[in-house]
């Protein structure tokens, strides 16, 4: 995705969220996204690539993109690769990869408050992933 994220209302074909392309002023790039609910919420994984890798997740309100929850930090050197809301929208999960070492983590938060539901689940770089 890396800065090219756009969200449309499929009923009207109108863009409801379109951040500027490329890195933000802080050097962040978009790495993952997920949409849920009515009114819709957009979870966005972002990574800052300057001075080491720092990943974080935000939940944004649509339309407009105002921050509702976050930033929710990921572990050191972790970049978010996948995001998913639970079917009922109460939880948000993020899977990330540790660079350059490999492996990674899965984190689960309360989607409304950003409270971590439990500590990060570590993952390995092996075939069991």
C-alpha cells in the first residue's frame, strides 16, 4: 500500500478517505488497513522508517480520517503487515514482521479504547506460520 491507500463508498463511488501519497511529514508510510462497521472505522498500520523502524496502528473515523484510537505501538522493529477487526468489531488484531531479524508478533486490542487485550503473541519465521 505504501501511501496509496484510498477508501470509497461503494454506494456512491465517492472517496471517503485519501491520505496524501508517499511518506507523511513524519516519514510514515501505510503498511496495512482494515475497515469495519457503521459508521465505518478504518484501522491503519503505519511505519516510520527513519532512525530505525517503528510501527503503530490507528483507528480512524470515516469519512474524514480523524483518529479515534491510537497510536497503538507495535514491538521494536515491527512493521504491521495485516489488520483485522473481529466480526462484532470489538477487537482489532495486528500481525507484524520484525525487520531485519524475521519473526514477528500478533497483538490484539479493544477496538474502542485501544487497551491491549493480552500481551503480544510472538511468532517465528518458520514453516508453521
